C-alpha cells in the first residue's frame, strides 16, 4: 500500500475532473470502477476507485482517490492497494507506487498551473 495526501487551494469540480482525466488517460488498462459524491453543508466529498493492470507486477492494482472540499480549501487523499503476488507479505509493490505517482503528478501539475 502506498499513500499520498495533499492540502491545496482550487476548484473542487475542476480538480476532480483533472485527476479523473489524467488517471483514465494515463494507462491503456486504467478503468474507473465506481465513485460516490457526498455533500454535507458546504463540504463536498468525492470518492473514486480506479483499477489498472501492472505489467511490472503482473497483476491488477487499485487506486482510491478521496477529494474533500470546503469552498476553495481542498484535501486529496490517494491510496493504492493490490499489486503483490506474495501470500503473507508484500513484495514487488512497483505497480502500486507507479499508479500512485500518476495521481501525485496530476495533483502537483494542477497546483503548478493554477498558482
């Protein structure tokens, strides 16, 4: 499992679409599995689950992206899972790390282009 979290300023819906586009277009095997949208008062929450095949690991990995927004205050939390072939402990987590890096680069590029 690998994790990336970032607090930033921006537009909730724009960043959500930005990340979705980068992840689904970033790999021929990447797919959007499901999502959930929740609003509590002014706070918006979006949960997205993606999956892709990892050639390096020879297996499928998943990426869970949660975006929380209150006005222009945003928090992104991205966590990967899967990607190991071992029975009792994790080895070869390259696929998870690569998938997470794709999300991290997307968020960081959003920050650079919107600051």
